[in-house]
C-alpha cells in the first residue's frame, strides 16, 4: 500500500457502501473528515491504552 507524506487519505470502496456511509453521516450532521479523524484518534488511543474490556473479551 502506497504511503505518501501528504495529509491525504485515499480509499477505493464499493459505491453502494460509500452512498450508505454518506447517508448515515448526513443524518448525524457529520462530515466524512470529522468522522474519520474521530475514529482514527479513538483507534490510536485504544491501541496506546487498551481497555480492560478488550482484554476480558480476548480471554473468552
């Protein structure tokens, strides 16, 4: 996967999924960028500080 140094993220996804995603985001009055940044920050934070619940789920 190519990784450039710009701040851009480019994904190719199914057009139907893209339409559904934009519809869901529109209903929450959220932009794709805001959603992506929020999800990315949460993923990074969870990676740095795993939840006790995640550990519990892995033990089962």
